[in-house]
C-alpha cells in the first residue's frame, strides 16, 4: 500500500513516522509547499527507521499521488488563540481547494483522509471539490470524525 501525506508539518511528519514504524505500508510520500521541510522530515525519518523495516519514505510533488492508495491531507494554517473556527475556515478552505484540485489531476481512485481544521467543513469541501464518492472521503479529528 502507498500513502501520500500532503503537509509535512508536525502532524504530517508524525503520521509518516508512525506509518513507517508499523510496517503496514510499502511507501510513504511527503508533499509540502515547503520542499525543504518535506525533504528534511523525510531524511530524519529515513535515518531513524533504517533498521526497522521495509517502508520507503520519499518526498515529491503532486504527480506522485497518482499511485497512492490513500492520501492524507494534514496541510493548513493552525488556529491562533482567540480565532474562531469560521475565521480559520476562510483561510484554510482556499488551501484545501488548491490541494484537492492538484490531487484530482493525478488520482481519482484513492481514499482521501482530511485532517485539516476545521475538519468537518474541510472534509465537506474536499468531498465536493474532488468529485470522489462519499465512501472515499473521510474526516478525522480528535473529537470529531465525519
């Protein structure tokens, strides 16, 4: 199984590392607008898992999602203290639409997990923009799964 993670921040990098430790996927690809960040995280993970298993970790651009079985979107701007969910929504919906449009250029068959906040709204936007079947778009958060 191949997993692409869009967003190499704390959550994306932690997810990539966890997947490699469990040896449940063959390949993890980190994609981020900041290529230096995704490359640095990829190198850290690769060095850390060199003796643990067979999972390959790489960094690439959106065209690499074409072979992904699962795509996880963790990218977005984090909520600041005092900021409402709706204010955060205005910022992150533009980011998410761009990400989903890039994904659908290369892959329309993967399962899509959205972890970006606010997760309920972002999942709905991803579902509508992607054109994926409902059973292929999931939202996951600490207290809310859609």
